[in-house]
């Protein structure tokens, strides 16, 4: 009996002590404010992690899966079109960036051209009278000749009669009108003035005349031999000038669209790289070869030194018009077949994808027509891992499906 009474007394004492402690705690805390709740995180949107391309502006149940939509916070997404990568993760990924810069460039490409005669500098030597070649000074094709050099001596018996008639009238002292008419007949027969002066000085008709080279070059065609008969209009010699030559190159169709008449070219001799020549694009022939999809381009090359001859090969370095171009390294591009995307650093640790419109490929760089600005940084190493991180955060996935995003 005494034992049970003692247990009940101890229990009552414990209850009294607990109540006193509670009252003392309320009294000690009545003069202090309660701690403020943590600041709320900003929610950008809600999404279904299994279908990250669709965004919702309020919470609820996913229309795709039997699950609730999850919020995407601003400090997690790095903005509506970006992804946050911590400095430690950047180091682990080996992330490197490059600055997009404008560079003054002239697009160029190389082609191989074959040296040919410039057909615009070719001259034909003919005779306008029937006769015979008495002496031939140039006896083989491709011989070099200079301006005024003797090519052949021709005997033309048909010129004897008109000259004798003119000389007889002069000696007879007839009216000047008759003498002048006879002189005009000599001109109509294409008798050279030099030959008429020789006849006047000698007092007898001259029928032998000399054919001279009208310009310097090489005899590209020799149409006569010594002692053969010639007829009016017959081509005796064809002389090709060498002051300027053509370099004819096969240009791919894709590069031909960048060519324009008047473009400068630097021609280097294939056999000797130390010999260079200046040239200019004169003609782009309007015909595409169906088998090779190339066009023929004619470049006029300066050859006043005479070091180039037909058949030689030239390496042509064609330069386009110089212009300031915005360039991005090719290793910074993520190609999807239909698009080109680059990851741009927008803030320390923050990156966003940009769809680019590309221009010409210039070596290991691409010209950017739209999507980037000068001075921005693009990821050139580890961008595929950042791309995967962005897809996990529904950035690039939302970009692909933005047109079908739910309001």
C-alpha cells in the first residue's frame, strides 16, 4: 500500500514540473519575434519531366503522364533560354570558349590553270595577190619573231602591168588627173606604198615585195613553204603574241558563283613556286560541264618577260572582294542536319543556345550571317555535354517544340 502511494506521488510531481517548464518557456519567449520564413524561389513555369518541351503556367496534373507537374525555378534554369553550369562542372567538362570577332577577309580559293595563247592577240599575215614565195625567212612553226622582222619575199607578176602603166603616164606628161587615177588603181590592187616608191625611184616596175611581222610573238601557224604558189586571201603566217597569255582553269560550280569579271589573281608557276605573275579574270564561259559540274574561267596573265609558254601549269590564287565578316569556329557548331546551333555564354556560369544562319565556309571557320554579335563568347569544347545538360533542363527541347507549347 505504501509502495503504490509513493509511485503515484512521484508521477504527480513530474507533471507539475513539466507544466512549470512550459509556463516559464512561454514567459521567456513572449518578448521576442518568431523567425521569418525563407524567401520564396521564383518559379518560371511548370513542366512534365518526361515531356520537357511543353510548358505550363500553373501547377496541376500532367496531361501526358499520371503525375503532377513539377516547377522550374529561375535559379535552376538560368533564365528562360539558358542553362547553369557550376565552375566545378565546367572544369570537369573541359569547357573552353572563344570570342566571336569581325575580321576583314577576302574569300579565296585555289585552282590549276593551263597556259594558252591569248587569241585576241593573234594576227594573220596574208597576201592579196597571186604569186610565188621566192624566199622564206621563217621556216618552222613556234619560232619567235619581233615586230618588223622579215618573214618572206613574194614575187607578184600581176603587179608589173599596172605599175608600168602608171610610170608611162608620168613620163608622158599627161594631165595630172590621169596620173592620179592610175595611182588610185595601184592602191586598189593593194600594192604596198613602199613598193610603188621603189618603182618610182628605179623608173621600172617592181614585183618583189617583203612580208614583215606586224607584231612580236611566235609563229603559231606556218601555211607556206619556199617556192610554193600563193593566192589572194591565203593565210601565210599566224602570229600569236606572248605579252599576255590565258590561264584556263576548271572552276567548280559552287565556287564559280563567287567569281566576277575583273577579279585579281596571283598565278604561281607549278614547276617553280618562286615565279609569280599577276593576272585578272577576263571571262567565265557560260557553260557547265555535265560530267564534272565545272565552268571554264579565262584569266589574263602578264607575260611581258616571256617566261610562260602554252602548256605550262599555273596555280591560281583567286581572291574575292574584301569585307568585314563575323566568324565563328567550326568546332563551336552543333549541326543537326537542318540547323546550326552554338552555345553562348550569357553570364558567368550561364549559357544559352542560339540558332545561327551561316554563310561561306572559310577554312576552319564559318561566316555568321545572323544569330551572334561581335564580342560574344561561344563554347568550343564540351558543348555537346552542355547541350545534354540543357536538354535535361528542357532548354533545347523547349526550343524545338516552342511552336506547340501550351499556354
